[in-house]
C-alpha cells in the first residue's frame, strides 16, 4: 500500500484527525511498547538490589512511575520538536533495553545498591549530552549512511526483534507454561483478528486492527480464566499461575494518583560507569538512525531527511539526560512502534501524541498503568510477530532503493552474515574483553551496522 492510496488524515503526519479516532490509534502504540518500557527498569533495579521485597521497594515503584511519565514527555518532544531537539517523526520513545547489559555490568562494578544505580544515572546524564552532540554533527556524517547501510541496520533491527516477538507469542520465555497450548492459541487468535480486520475491513476498523486485536485477546484471556484451570504444578512439584492469567489483584492494589518524584536517587559521577555508558550511547545513536530511517521509509515511502535524523538523535540524547534526573534509564526510539507504523502506515502526529499523553497519565495514575501491565505476553506476541516482521520489509525496501549491484549485495550479505550472525551467537566473542562483548554481542545491530559502514567506505563504487 503506497502513500497515494492512503488518503485519510491518519496517513498524513500533519493531518487533522478527530480526537476519538486519534485516541484509538494512539492506544495501539501504548499497548505495543508498555511492557518493554518498564522491563529495563525492573531488571536494573533488581541487579542493584532495590527491587520489590527490599527496603527500597518504594524507590522502584517511583522509578516505574517515572518511566511512563518520561516516555510520554520525550515522545511529545520528538513529535513536535523544541528548536533542534526532536525530528518531527512518527516515533514513540521509551526506556531503552539496549542499555541492560552495560548497566548490569556497571551495577556489578559499583557494588549495586542506591549508589550503584545513582552512578548509572550520572553516566546517563553525560552520555545523553554526548549523544545530542553526535546528533548535531550528523549532517556531515550522513554520507556514511546511504540507503544500503541504513537499510542493513533497519533489517538487522527487525531480525533481532522477531525472536522477541515469538517469545512473547509463547507467553514469555520465563513463564513456566511457555509454549503451552493456551498461550499459542491466545497469540494465534490475536494475530488472526488483526489480519482479518486489517485486510477485510476499511476505515477506522482497519486502521485500529492492532488495538482491537489486543483488546479482544485481553477479553478472551479473561474468559479463559473463568472456564480453564489457572494454575498448574511444575516438575519440582511447585504450583504456579499460568502466564495468560490476568492478575486483577495488581490492579486493585495500585493507587489512584501519585506525584512523580524528581531525582529519586542521589546522582553520582564515576568514570567506571561513565566510560562504558558513553560507548553505548554511540550504539544507540546508530540504532536511532536505523529506526527513523525505517519508520520514514515504512510509513511515508521516502528516505529520512538530514534534519529528521539529526533532530531525532538529539532528542534521544536530551531525552535520556532528562530521564536520568528522574531516575529512569536512557530513552530511545522504540523499534516495536516502528513496526506498528510500518504495518499500518499510520503516521499522524496527533494520533501518536494521544498515545504519549496516555503514557503521561499512566505515570500519574498507577491504577491505569496496572490495568495495562497485566496484559498477557501472548496477547502482545500475537501482534508483535507481524509488527516486527514489517521492520524487516522496511529494511529490504531501503536496500533496494539503490540498484542491487554486486557491491551492494556484498555489503548487505557480509554485514548480516558476520555482523548479525555475531549478535545472534554472541558466545563466539567469549574470548574477547567484556566491554567488546557488551557492545557487539547483544542484538546484532551494532556489528551489522559497523560492518556495513566499513564495507561501504572500503569497496569501490561501481559505475
């Protein structure tokens, strides 16, 4: 479906969209990224020993609340821009999972605790400012990111997320009943509903197919909780609750209103934390270039401009610095939502802004956040497997914007084969220093991008 066929305001970034329609389309983005936005905070606070069940449990709750608030605020900056900060691109921002590895390492080096977490925040403040400088310098660096390079980065982003989507489809690989018939059935139902509405209906029903599919999955999970057994016993004889069960107690226990806390932890500046986090900010700048390239290509059928890429990366950096003052890990563009835009072609700024406002409300009203957070992983997985694969298609579209010469085929094939292959099988780097393992052994995006950039410079251009 190309841009000419999409005549509604929802397919125009600056289009005027009725509030009711904008809310429906914006909620899709919130559901797509909600769990992923909170997970990094849960993991790193756990690594620092300030998780639930400890004397710092209240700090963790405040950080989760702030994570939702900051995601909404930084998304609005990205959408509307404040001077050079923000690319005015249809991107949803959120807490970056790419920093989990390096922050876990820093927590270990710093000895964990509030001080360890505070050191991560200090490093994030400096790292965010560093990334914003990279954003301002992006225009002269743009020549290193032609379509064959950005397309390879987008393609590797999509490939790295497919496994995440399938894990969610099965109920979450940490669930005791991962891959159970119930989880697979729930994910399949959601996927079938989305496909049926997307291609069998028109107008708002087709445009909001992801939201309707997720809500339907939510309702079906509630019905399953009434008619099917909700607990089982594992191989060790321990009883557990199945992954698809809705935890209404969590909603009941959540408060109605809470004021976000500024600087909930003491910020510490320590070189042991700053150096590795700075390197990771270079990595996330490359990923953001890929995300923006993917969302513009997938949603608007064109390449991203210099100002869009530069403003987007600057927003990444400034947003991460703001997030650190609220005790939140670095904020970056969410690839999950890039997939949603690519699949639906809906790029309307007002629609995405309503999703951002909903995230802010979740930060102010914990009960509303709890209602979304209990959504079964398999429900999200039913939508994710299709959304993430759409990012792969965007990468292919970018790559094929230029003729598929033998040179370009070599760039893409070696970058994916060696770069993404290393990320997918990171144990191959086990003999190298830990810092290199953290940077190159994650999702495969960084090594694929680096190989593509080097080959694009080294290989002579063909006439």
